[in-house]
């Protein structure tokens, strides 16, 4: 999901020129903003938030106390991860199992930095 949101085929279609024309923002062709040209840039923040919540929710589903989905689940998720040490440890363990490229793409998107062209892990 993260790779679809923040990288992919439409990145080339929404190059620096296209984005500068549509949004007034000068960004390169590998930018995490490439799939959000023009008015679609308003969806960028919600896409980052949604990706974060899905990462956290997936981690907790594998824990001893998964979160119950109800009307207030998003707030409960944030509170749980801020206040519960076991939940944070579960999250850390889960991140180690997630595709490294996807995590890097997500972190770059969350920080507003450009997506990496290649990844070199030590």
C-alpha cells in the first residue's frame, strides 16, 4: 500500500514539470508527492496518516491484546501507543519484520522528503 501511495507508475507522469505547473511546487520526478498532483495534494496528509495507522494496527493484531475496532479506534490506537510500553515493544518488533524499502518510503513520505532511488543497507 505504501509503495502504491508514494511511488509507482504515475510518478513519471507527474514529474517535476507537471507538478510545478499544477501545484506551483517544484519537486523532482521521484518525489513522494508525485502521485498527488494538483488538487490531489490535499490527500497526501491523510494517505500518510492512514498508512501509519495500518502499520500500527497490523502490529497490534499480532499482539496479545489486539485493538477492538469501534467508532473511536483511531484515537484509542494513538493513546495506547503513547501510554502502553508493551504495545510500543510489539510495534518495534513488528517493524523489524516489515519490508525495509516500504518502511523507508513511509518514513520519507511522513517527513516530506523525496523517495529513495536505491536502498543500500549495511
